[in-house]
């Protein structure tokens, strides 16, 4: 199992009891010194493993495990309520003959487990469970239907029948003598969604303070902290509060295209906050790779996400991670997750109109289902595209699973509170977390917008403050108002332009862009262009694929022909189908 997790350069540690019935293993990048893994107390009463970071109580990473072991001995599992961080924690209590698995409040580190005949196997990656030989690789067709419908699996199921995910703030307790297992939650987001009665001014001040603390918590005193600086507002908000001090060196880095406007914008932001800026350009030719190289990137992303993330950006995510490692970056501060503070930009769950609010309130399942399914070409993504058991469950199972999730939330909450829950519990946990997992295989990634204290405040903040970048603007204005005078590369205007600026700068740029007169900094376009019909055909019409019985050969042929004509956007759906097949080949066919 440990070999399945370890990669070149990783720091590996393991523990086994004298009887050989209990074994723990940890594989770590080795960039940050996290001490001895696993850690046992001097009296050998408690053994601890940690994957992730604890930000409060604040300790030296090398001594964190000792602190956690003491906290557990003092308070038992109740100590979990005191932790702020992103983690998967394993505690072996020798005296109580008990094994405990726990994760953070928002599930930012996946925890997979399976039980059979009184045995428990668990890991942060499904491939390690398969390597144990303790589970049968039986595919769950309903989970497969979920992935092909939504690009994610609602709830705690996985693509394998015998494997479950631990929910956010999950606590699993396993009795080593009886083999009995119990799961619970030590904290529940659904109980913390009530809108705040405090004034907007008080909330904005608290959001500003918690966000500043979130950034400071994530700075490493022993490494260069690279701020991943884009031309957008999320990284600019981090830039407004980040400080390079003798105890925490900060530099900024941007990866983009030669000739792109992003370089000019990010250089101006870095100069304003007084940090060194590196711009690493790549030619468009680097994004027009051979099919085999593109396939290698997609397979790497599938391997690192356990096939649980179905998006068309898989190759780009893996490529970006490789670039970061090639540049020798150790710790990166990124702007992932800023959407939770701007619900009008929350991807599939963006609230843009009064009709959205009405439909969320009156038809929450329909609204959510359509928002998740719409990018995956529902006109073509029908049961007729599939075969056998998958075709039977495709029409109804995904909607039922989504309904089960939504019914767990208080129906009397305002619409934006339901969206906050769905964004964090489903979209963020099933997409962003897996995208970050690809990056974390090579670089230490720190994400201030996902801070516990910041999230606890923002989810209770009214929708009136969570649109139009109001929270971002308030934070920037408090610390670095001059950053609001720097234009955005996407619009060529300042973040909050005047009417005249919209008319004389924004509108001409938008028209010129549509005419192809300006270069746009969108690397996804180049990856999408490389994944042409022949790329998908080589996988989806391979006899190995068709013999598997998931896909209807006639439906696949029709879909590929439609994609070749170029009249419909089928790139995302074809990526979903390809990812499912590659997952089966690389995870199951090799067993």
C-alpha cells in the first residue's frame, strides 16, 4: 500500500505492531520537516499519523504530532473540535485497542476506507486500498452514472462498491478486538449555516481579520513562499495582505503566455506590494503536444484523483503541477476557493438572477441537477449512450443521490445558504480538492480562502455582500487600496470601473477580442484544441473500451461524429468518458 502512495523523493515512514496485525504508513513530499512519521509517545501508548497541516494550535511542524498525541490523551476525540487546519489524522490508541480516523471540518484531505471480515483498510488514495488486496474491485454503476452526469459523486460513495469516503469532520472509530466500526461527525456544516444577524460592517471587519490571519497562518518560515499571482481578484486579495518578513520570505510567480497581458498586470501587482516577481512564459507550441503526451498528462491526473474528478482541465492541471516542480517551487500560496466569497462567480452554482433565487427556494433539486449536468452536454449525454447496468441507472440514480444530499439541509434556510453548503460539500470537495491533490503530489500548496475561521464567517454572510467582489474589495481597500487601480487582464479595466471606463475601454476591448485582435490568457483553449476527435476516438473506439460494456458503440460513434463536425461543444463530455475508461484501465485492469 505504501508503495502505491510513494513517489520519487518522498519521505516514507511506517509502523507495525509486534503481532503484525496493525500497520500504518505515511508518505510525504519531504519539503516541510514534519518530524518522525508515524510518531509514538515515549510510553508507546499512542501512535499518530498526519497527512496535511494544523494551523491552530500553532506549533513547529516537526513537533505537531507530539502536540496532537498529548491533546488526544488529555481530551480524547473531543480535541478534534479545537483544531484548525486541513488534515487526515490517524490515531492508534494502544491502551484502548482503538484506531481512530478523522479529517478536517470541510474534508480537504480525502479519506477512503473499507471493512471486510473484521478488517479495516484505509488510505488517502484508492489505489493504495486496491494494492492491499483486501477489497474486490467491483464497480458501482450508480457512482459511475454520477460521474458521467455531474463530473463528481454526491455524498460519500466512490466508484468502487466496497470503498467509502469519510464525510467532512468525520470521525471513524474501529475496535481492534471486536472489529466493530462506528462513524460520526464531530462538527457539521449543516448546523452552522444560519445567517448572521450582525451588521454588514461588523461582518466585513471580521472577514478581513480572519482572511489576514488565514494568509499569515500559511506562510512557512523555513521556505520561500511563492504567491501564485494571476491577473484576477482572488490572488490580488491575497497579495493585499501578504507580507514578506525576515521570518517569512514571500515572492510572486506567474506562468503565462509570451505576449499575454497577464505579465504586465501581475508585474504591476508584485511591484506595488514590494515583492520579487518571476514570470515564466511558455509558448503555445507547448500546449499543442502530441496525443501521447496529452494522454500521459490526463493519466497522471486520473491517477492522482482516483478517477473521482471528471473535468476537461485534467491535462492542464497535471501540466501546471509539473511546471511548478520543474521550477523548484516548494511552498505555493494560491487563490483557489475565492468563489465562496462571491457567489455570483461560484462556477456551476453561481447565483446571477432573481430567478436563480426563486428556483433554489422552490425547486432546489431541479436547479442543482441542471447546473451540474448542463456543462456535460445533456442533449447527447443520455441513457442511449451507455450499455447494460449503466444505462439502466443513468436516468434516475444521479438525481436521487443529489436529492438525498439536499434533503439533509434545512429547507427554511435562505437560498444562498443551501448554495454555500453545496459548493463546499460537493463542488469544492469533489473538484477543487482533487485538483489540489494533483498539485500536492509535487508542491506544498496553501489555500487561504479555505481557512476554517474565514469560511465559518463567510457562509453566514448575506448574499448582498457575496456578489460583485464586495468582500474582495473591502479587504484590498483596507490593506492595499492602490491595487484597485491596476487593471484586470480579462477586461483591461480596473476591478470596479466607472461608466465611462466601461464605455471607452471595456466595450472596445470586448469587441476586439471577439474579432480575434487581442491575445487571451486562457491556456485551457490550447489543451482543448489538442484533444481533437482522433484523440478521443483512439480511446473510446478501442475494442478494449467497447468490450467493457459501459458504452454503446453506436452511441459513441455518433457522438464522435458530432464532435468532428464542430457544431456542438462536446469536449467536456468526451473527457468524462475518456477519464472513466482510463481509470478502469489503470486502476482495475492492472490488478
